[in-house]
C-alpha cells in the first residue's frame, strides 16, 4: 500500500488519515501535513469523534496558518470527549475552574492569617518598646551591619514595598 513519493522517487507511506480511510494519499491531501503516518492515533481519535468528512470540511474552510492550531484543538477535544463522554472539554474547564476557586480561597485565608500574625507581632513590638529617651540620657548604639542577619534579610525581602509589613 505504498505509493511513489514526490521526492527523489522514494516510497512514502500515506498520511494517517488516508491510511485509516484506506484511500490513496494525493499530493495536496488536506490531512497529510497535520496527521503524519507516525501518529495514527491522532487521526483515529479525531475521526471517531468528529468524522473524517467534518474534519475535512473544517480544515478546508480555514486559512492554512490556522489549520495546525485547529487540528491540535480537535485532538485535545476528542481526547477529552473520550475521557468524559458527557461533558468533554467543558468538564475539564469546570474542574479547573473549581480548583482555581479553591486555591483563591486558600490564598485569601493565608493572606488574612499573615495580616493577623503581623498585627499581633506589631502589637507585641509596640507594647515592649522602652519609653522614649530624653536628650540628656541618649546613648547611641554602635553601628551594626544587619546584612548578614538572616531574619532581618527575610523580613526586609518579604515586606519590601508591601504595606502589610509595616507597623
């Protein structure tokens, strides 16, 4: 079932579409660029869900630069329909949407917890500060390099530009 290729007289197998449909793969076959012979499963699943005639019509109606994306979309949709015959891609989208909502809720709780912890730390910090010094008793501390202090670097990095981190 091999035919003569168009280049250098080599034999070339038909595209996956023509092979499945048991027809001769012509030079301008609409399926050949998108359903190579080494990936027969792609055309098989698309054919099972959409039908070869419908796939052919869809590809013919599209500009050539859009066909590759359309084939990838059809393969994805066909796989989703096989996995979930009732909902297909809509089921996948709904599931991802529910996951997104759950993650957004978790994020909101985590942010609220951070605000609570920060306000508690600020309150503790403000309650334990010594009274302000008067001019006669001011003692200036020696200059300390905080760049090596891991805790300070972390607090600075997390809080940089974020109003949640200032008391």
